[in-house]
C-alpha cells in the first residue's frame, strides 16, 4: 500500500508541476483521490470548449469543470491515474496544442 501511495504522489507532483508550467493553466495541489482540477481561465476558453480542444487537438481526455456545477466553470479535471510516461506525454501534447492555437 505504501508503494502505491508513493507512486501516486510522484505522479501527482509531476503532473501538477507540469500543468503549472503551461501558460494559461494553473493548478493547486490536490489533497485526495487522483484528480487534478486545473484552472484554465488563462487559455481564454470556457471549460467545455477547452475539454473538447484538448481531446481533439492534443488527444488528451479530461472533463469540463462545468460538468460538476456552475462553480466548476473555468476548470478542467484531469486524472493522473496513469504512468509517468503517459502523463508527461499528455503535458507535452497540451503545451504544444496551446502553442499552436
């Protein structure tokens, strides 16, 4: 159990740090589960458009924060329950898609 928790902490820390390096995105460190709820207001897109953009242009699936209620607008929920390699690839794809926009 301890190894699993350490692995998720490593994934969380890397993924959140990576999100915070992408212009237009900021993310606080999650305290539970394996989801990052990132603020995407700096991208100029609403959360539904941003979720669609990430899926279509970056091949990265995420959920619109608006799916969780009005207070979730401006946020995107990502799962970091994946390998470090896949998470790093997702960050790079997101960064590249936003740069091309």
